[in-house]
């Protein structure tokens, strides 16, 4: 019988700040002040005043005049995250990271290998994290990923919920819950289901798939399976690749054209960010790798102050890294961009600002490209690449000659932030 644990840290950023600074413990604090001053994380003491995420810091201060506002320190959160996953790795080697502060552990084998009951193993992790890191996590243990994830999120803080592997117990837990607990149900689907009178998971479970697909389309079968706790998704140990978004390109001909290499890196970043946005995630770190003609490789990375899902935020980092890495007067054969330190739930923290408008623009471009192909909308650096492709210096899979790339690089500097809508 499978036993899966899901854990999720409670008020993670605020808790880490309290763990790192004794004087903050037991007091109402929020981590915030980023962008237009939105609360990114609120301690449970602050939540008692009705403070929540995302809320403007000014509104939070009105609710609690004694509120302590701490600027975010993502590097610190990433260190704590690494420690938590280190402790998780001592319980079982099968750990699947879901973000900085949550993940799944497969505890099925613990009783055989460690002579420890899965529930006992889970309790040990919760204890270890609290003792060593002074941060609390909530946990759910169940037979499926679906159930243990819901259980860990539903009962907080320091929740510890075990759902025995018995169909009556499992469905008894699942069926009375509101439909929004099902994976993939966003506010739009939730409203649709509710308008059809389906408010509880149990009602979805009894719906014929044909009826359900009238409402939610092709996701109907998966949704009804989840509603019946049919979920055989395994816990998969993340490879480093799974924890990042990487794209690379090998040039048709090895090159010394810096503008062309820079444009290629930006294009690769665009592609990676488009995948990132589709997954609803953000990143903080970008790594650039270059391979010379003689196969010698250099790589370097830089981090932003806070997570983002807009490629334009990392363009300056990419250019800086390229300049720093390319220190030999040798032609380049291959370049790679990798985005890492993945976060979820950050895009909602800038509901009104300029960044939100840039996100909206990026998402519209994603839609246009999905509909009309990669050339449906082009940024300045895409034109540099177009020029190079015309000259026959594109990627190994494309080709054809024409105009000078130095022209392209001047144009690129002028029109850096603008999108160009092509007729093609
Ligand atoms: Mg959390």
C-alpha cells in the first residue's frame, strides 16, 4: 500500500524571518514592501488582525499599528528551503520538490528499510524541521498525492492529518469538500461548476463524464477521477533539470558576433519564460552557459532581488553574464539559458503596478505566438536573429543569407523594450 506525505511550510517567509531574528518571534510581522508594498507573507500573529496575502502594506498597518514590516530576503528563504529538503532526504530518498516550501515524500518503503512506520517517519520530519530550523510545516499522509496535498493545506498551522488507506475514510474526507480543492480548478472553472449546482467534490464524483465535459471540456475525465480519488501519480525525485527551465541552441556556424549571441540568449530566455508562465511559476536566478568552438565551456549565474515571470527582467543579467563569460577570443558554438530558484504565487503580488502590465503584455504575446507561430510577434532581438538567419548564420536547423547583423544590433539598442508585430 502506498503512503505519501505532502508537507507545506506555514507562513514560510514570515516564519523564516522570525526564526532568524529572535526579537520577531511571537509578534505580528509581514514580509513585504516589494513592488507597490504588497504583503508577501504574514505571520500567524499578524493574521489574527485580519492581515492576509496579497494585501497592501498600508492597509495591513491600519489593521495593526504595531505591525513590523520586513523587506524580503529570498536568499535566506532559499537557504532554509535547502535545509528543509535536506531533512526530508534523511527520511526517504524519494522526495519531489514542489516549490521553495512544499513537496511530496514517498514513505511506502520506510517501514521496510528504516523499520519506521510511515506516520512515524512523517512525525519525525515535522519535529526535525521545528527543532532545527524553528519553522513549522503542516503535513498530510495518505495513499494518493491528491489527498495528502489537500490535507496538508487544509489544516494549518502545524497540521498533521493522516487519512487511512480505506476507501470509506478517503471519500469521507474528500467528498464534502468544495470543488475548488480539486487540482486544476481555478476561479473560472469553480464558477462554472457552481452555476451547474456542483459545489461539493462528491457531486462531481457522481456526474457522468459526458455532462461534465459540457462544463470543463477535455479535463472532465481527469477531474472526475480526482473526485473519486483515482490518482496514481507517483512521487518523482526531481532531477536538477526538473527544478529549472533550460533552453539551448547550437549555431549553424560558430560565431564571434556578440550582438547575435546576445539576441539568441534573449530568444532562449523568451521561450523558457513562456513555459514558466504557462506553469504559473516565477524564478529568481538565471544561468548562462557558452561553449567555445574547442568545446571549452564557461557558465555563470546571477539572481534578481525578487522572483519574476517576465523575461525582460533578466535581459540585462544575460548581457552582463555573456560579457563576463566570453573572455577568450574564440568563436562560440553553443549557448544555453537556464532559469532556476523557482517560486509559485508571486505574480499576484503586483496587482496594479507596471510589472503587472508587462506580464499582461507577455501573456498576450504567448497567445499570439501560440496562434500564429513564433514570428507572430517579435521583439527587437528577434529581428537581429532574422537578419542573421537571412545571412545563413541561424541555428543549425534553419538558414538563408541577407543583411548585416551590426545594423540589427543598433536597432536593438533603440527599440529594446518594444514589441514589433509582424504581418507574417
Ligand atoms: Mg507554504
